[in-house]
C-alpha cells in the first residue's frame, strides 16, 4: 500500500496540479502533469553528495554516478545507450555537493521505459572491478580537464580555501589520490550507506500520469529498506584571507566570496534581489562598472552558492595581472556601498522583474519543472508555487537589502582566491579593509 498526500497544490501560473505519494519505505514520488507538453522528464534524486563523504572517500558519489552507466545485470553499457537512443530520449546524471540526480527525458509514451532504465542502473549496476578500473581513467581525465580550465578550477579552489576543514570544501570529482583508491568494496559500501529510500526522491514533470508513475516506482523500489542521515556534521566555518595560486596564464582568474545564505534562510529572497542587482546580468552594477565603463574584464559575475545550512555570495572574473588590484578594489567598494545605501528603486524594480520572469521561463521545459519539484521537496518539504515565489520577491525592500548586506559583507567573512601570473607584491593583502564590521 502507498500513501498519497491529502493535499496536492495547484500552481496557478503554470495551470498544473502537483501530486505527491510516499511509499511505505519512505521514498517520495512527486509529479506535475503539464497540459500540452509532449515530453516527460523523470529524475531519481539521491540526497547524497560530496559533503557526506569522508576525506578518503572524496569523489565517491560522483564516481558511482559514472559507474552506474557501465552495465547492469540485464544490460551492457552499449545496450543502455542504445535503448534510450532508440526512442530519441536523454539519459544522464549529475552530482553536486548535497545531491546526485539520475534523469531521463522522453516522450510521454515512453515513461515506463525511462523508469525501467533509471531503476536498472540505480539498483542493478554490476559495479564490476574491470569497469571500476576503466572508469578511474575517465574520471582522472575529467579532473585534468577541470585543471586545464581556469574558470572552472577557480571555483573548486575557492571552496577549498573558504571551507578548508569541511567536506563542502572538497571537490565533487575528488582528487587523483582518492579516485585511485576506489575499489569494489568501497563502491558497494557507499551504496549500502547512502542509497536508502528515505533519501530518495523521484520527481517527474510533463506528459506523465501520477498513479501510473507510482505503480512503476513501487514495483521496482518497494523492497528497498533502511535509512540514512540527512546532514553530515556541523556547518563549515569560513576562513577569511587571500590565497594565491601562481600559474603562467594570460589572465588571472579571481573568485571573491563573502557571507551568504543557506537554502532555507528567511533572507534568501532578499539575497536573490541583491545578487541580481550586483552582478548576475549585463545591467548589473559590477558588469557595468568593470566591463562597460573601465574595460577591465570580458566578464564578471556574481552568484549565490547555497547549501542546506550555509552559503556564500561569490564574484568571479578574469582580468589581466596588472588590473587585478583595481578589479578587487571595485568589488570591495561596491559591497561597502551596498551596506550603506543599498540600491536605487529602479535597480530593484529591474532585478525583481528579471527574477520573476525567469521563474516563468523555467516552466517552459519539463526538465526545469522536474528539477524545481525535486529541489523544493528536498530542501523545503513542499512545492512552492511560482505565484508564492514571485510574491516573496516582490516584498523585498531596500531596507531589507541594506540590513542583509550589513550582516553578510564583513572582512571576517570574506576571502579572495587568485589563479594566474600574479605576485603578492602586486596586490594589497589588506583588500578587505573596506568591509570591517
């Protein structure tokens, strides 16, 4: 027997009904049928990722994501690929620090096939020693590719410098040393530890029937048992300061980070508006000042990096070594200005319009709907409608932004990581002086 939730919310902006069923073993199944949509996206989400790993296990969640596509008891790796290709579908996966998602996108008529493939790779992977050996080389190449891509590498470097004594500071892919140590026993032990039904969420959106989906999932996952803890230890403690990584590059990649918000922080809506005004679009302050007015970078972006219990606001840019100090000074001055003044009414109106527009544009694809459905369930325990999200954004005031910036933007919460041909003498190491609490 399964238990269907009594209340199913209706997203008025989307015109769809959201259904949720919890299996007796604790596995959650959510669906959102969207009229007029031919595709269906189905995601099998595991509340497990690199933050749950011990130092010697770093990268194991990501490694298993690769390994699961290398053959099951019923299908070879080639047959897995051929089966999804034969219906014009997509089958893939993605690992982050707090979750891993295995997903498929197919025409609605092929939902049973998609569920069969997802359950097969997740529950019946062979985890064969010969495949483990081969996949180590593949993952090592992925690590090498990141290391050869400075604007990707800088983000891992910042996490490590900002949270050096916590799993959130470690790279999702792991390191050469940890990947080299993975074996059959380590893979099987991780599956038994983390892949428990109370940490599994199935989300589907598009041309999908909820009751049929529940039947398919229950048939395959109903016998799965056990439980796994949700969070791993205490939140990380940030370490302020400047970290230099010398490398002969044409540009210096920089990542500046300061205090941020957790996913469920009551101030998250204010943080979203602040970030939209600050640097996540061509109309933002940092882009206009650094690129348009001064020509000191091709791109400069700000972003919110949020996890279950912590987060930071980050700013990344690539610039010439001789301009690094100037770009950092602009960033610090702008953050200090926001602490004192906030933004103009026009900036806030524009940012709110952008955020609300993006909420609705994300509803145009089944995979975006599926992802939002899953993330809301994992982090909030319920689906937050577009109308509710838009109302929360609209309520943000400049006073709210100033108060938030005053709390977050301090020297004690700030760090700067530089990758490139820059020397310590070329930079004022007291770069955070303008953000003293």
